[in-house]
C-alpha cells in the first residue's frame, strides 16, 4: 500500500505504548474466550496423558501472517516443544504479497512497499534489529516518493502552483472531513481556512452520501465557483481544477485498493488507523523481514510446493467423524493428506471471496457456473469457480456473506528501465483531458485506456534510470493482460503525450497480483455494502464459540479453523503490520487454549 494517507488517525503515544509493550498486542480488539483453570488443566493433562501426541497445528500460507503465527507459537518457551507445527506454502518462497525484486541495479518491491508509520510499528522494530533500513544498493523509495513536482496537462503544459495548491488543500481537507464523518466530530469548516468557497461543505455532504467518492465529489461541487475561466491554452480553469482533483482521487484508489472510490464505505473509512511517524521503505527489501522471521523456524517446518486444495473439518462430534483422531484433514494438490487439530488459514481475502462465489453458484445450480463474471473479474476465475470447494463442509453462510461484502482490490506496479538518460528522469503527475476522445487502439502513439487513470510516473530514486507507476482495479487487470512490449509502449506514449521524451526502454518488471491464482488481488478495503464488523466476522474461528463461553468436554473440537491475514484486522487492514499482528493474535488464541498464556 502507498504511504502518506492524509486520513491518518492521530492516536496517542501512550495508547500505542500500552498496546505494543504488552504481550497481548494482537488481542487489543478481538476478545478470546475465557477458560477456567480446571479447563486449562484438563487440556494440558490430555496432551501429556497416556502418551497422546502433541496437538498438530497446520498453517496454510507462508506469507507475513503465516510466518508470524508460527514464529510466535515457537517463541513461547513453554509451548515450543509441545506443538507439532507445519507451514504449507503453495509457492517456492516465503512472503506472499511481499516480494522484493531487482531491476536496473535497484531493489524494488512488487508487493508491499512501505512501513506505515515507524512509531510503535513492530515491523520497523524488526527492520532495525536485522539492519534492513540501509543498504549500499539503491532501493525504491530511497529518496521518498519523488512526486511533489510538476503537474502537467496533456500537451506538456505545466499547471501553475496557484491552481494546484488550492485544489490539493481542498482535497486533503475533504479526506480529513471524510474521516470525521464516522466519528461524528464537530469541527470548524476547513475549506474557509484554505481560501476555498466551501461554506458548510462538511455539513452539506456528510448526511447525503455513503461512499468516499460521492463525498469527495459533493465537496468539490460545493467548493468552487463554476463561472471562473482561465487562459491556459484550450483548457478552462474549472476543467483543470477537476483534473487536479481527479489526479488525487487516482492516487487514493491505489492507496485504498478500491477500483472506484464510489465503492469505498464512508463510515468505515474513518476507522482506519496508521501508526504515527514517517512512512519508510526497507532498504534491503521487505522480503528481508519475513525471511528473517522464517529463518528462526526449524528446518523443514515450512514445506514448499504444497498447494492446499481441500480442508475437511468437523461440524459434528468426533464420534461421528470419518477421521481417525484429528478433526481436520488438509488435502494437498500432490495427493498428500495431513491431519490436524487446528488449521490457521492465512490465504488472501481474494481466495476466500472466490470460495464464497463458488459456494453461492453451486447452491444456485451447476448451470450458473458457466455464466460470464463481472467485467473486472481476473482471468482464470471462471475456471477456478468450476473446481471443488476449498472447505468441506463449506464455511457457514454468516462468514461467507461477510467475505462477499468486503472489498479486495487489484493494485499493480510497473517498473521501466531505460537506457542511460542524458538528463535525470523527472517525475510527472498527470491531468488528463476527460473530454477528449479515446485514442484508436491501433495507433502507434496511442495512450491506452489503462494509462488514463495514472496519477504519476516517477523515478525509484534520484538519479535512477527506472521509472515506476501504479495501476488499480480494471486498469490493473488490463495491464496484466498486455504484453511487456505493449505496456512499455503505452507508458512511453503517455509520457510523450505530456511532453516528456525518454531514452529507449531496456526492460520492464511488473506485478500481476490480480491474475495470480494464489492471491486473486492485492489488499482489502471496506466496500460500500460492508462494514468494519465484517472484518471482525472474517477473523472469527470455527466452529463458532459464543464469547465468554467455557470450553468443556464438548464432542465438537474447538478452534479447528482459525483465520489470519491483513483482511482480518478491522483497523489496520491492507497493511503488512495487520498481517503480522493477526498472526500474533491467532498464535495467542492457541496458546491460551492450551493454557500456555494467561490473560489478565
């Protein structure tokens, strides 16, 4: 996710200290069931009595949340030797949506890029401990996001700062107002302070709309005089103001992951939190953090190339189960079957959404499976829907419904390496002419559709010969479907349209998260019909236990399926620290379950 959200939640440092100095950091929101001492003792006796095997825990996925879960379970000296722990990873690497790479001698990130706030961030602490914050090799973001520079119109004309700044200030003020809507905060009108005619903008907007996109448009419409004109070539001032505003909206699409800000829930928008302090890239690569955590696990604990195709769990008592001892069976694509007492599911929300759609269509009848999906569905989804369900029996409807409501965006990055330029490559922010007709696709100098919502193209660092750009939603999927040559040509044509000539392209490097079957997208957001409660529901383990209940000698084994990942954290979703903290949360849930963790 991109850094520097204006909607930073200003949390007190005392609160942060209380949360992250505690060993219960990951449990600051979801309460675990309370166990009586007799129940804890009974469990511990069960484990050791009569030579019973150690509880078998299988973690699906070796991304940040999966590795974090395993690391935290083993970090407990009391529990380290008492669990039989296995991590199944479908690919041949750790990290999941964390994927560091290299192009043009620059270390770049195809996935997660920034530590979002360094004050109190557990990931920043790890990066410091392993010396990952500095490197002799240049890295993406070494000099920050080099974007506070020229804003250009099509044709190459720079937009004067006197036009850009008021619109930028208005946009940022509206984002802050949007955050306040959910909190019902009373505040003086911000627009007046920035010199824009925005009297009562917040009061006019907040009770009339339920999406971030609609809120922003209302604010824009009520904040500018429509009869002012400019003399910047054929552009009038109003069109330029709209274009600058839309440029910021396109940046926010990449920040949130939402293909359209109209799909972003306004009330939930205010719940999102960030750590205070600077947003930093990791000089030695984000992968270095998850690799450092994984290196502390015993050799062989992570099994690579183990794609899980079916998870069979027990809704009924074990006496009615077809399993020998353990309540869960994990079936892998290679034919192997692993029995487990507990399975921690860390697959992406995109994979779970595919599962929800698969179950819905199966319930509606096989004939619906062949129907065309929505236009922004990643390629290969139709085929995937025809495969068997991942969970047997299916996840309960209350969980599938919340998964279906939540949003999961596609955000891709493209890095273009150029031949050594005569002059330093400069960043450019784009104001597109929405009134112009689309270019013919067969024109050699066409600006493709997927490029027309770019907010900027900028060098990875000062003096770099590599330019990077971000694509979101439908445009990201179009980029994924294009060839490397088509993508390179489209980016060069876009730069030329805005008056920027570049040297010859040497090569490109890019992500394809939307069409990767292991992820089906990039990161989560709260969609228009969803709420933060849906994220909490997504995090609930199965079989469902009522809060505050006591686990006794039930015939239905508890905590068969646990869920971790960035999409299970109500306040930090979409970030690597959300994934990390969710892993701690589920590890501590298991530690408490077996009496190895005493909650106050």
